[in-house]
C-alpha cells in the first residue's frame, strides 16, 4: 500500500487479476455461447479479448 495525505491508502498498481474465470462449454454448431469472466486492475482500463486456436473470436461459423 502507498500512503497519502490524511491517512488515505492507495493500492499499488499492477497487472489485471481474474476474479471470475471463464468456464468451459461444449456446444453444437447451432447453439450460441455466452463468454463471461471478470477481472480487476489498477488502473482499471482493461480490454477483454477472447481467442480460439490463437485467433481472436468475434463470430465463428
């Protein structure tokens, strides 16, 4: 922790930490998948990128 004025403390900055990891799912081609995870970081400006086989996933046919 870092000390500030009036006894306030700020956490040190660091890499994102995944607090809710994604889960595995097996689907048929006709089914949709909902991908979820949650992470915290300082500073909190994060971008999530899902990948399959090393490629970014936007829409898979």
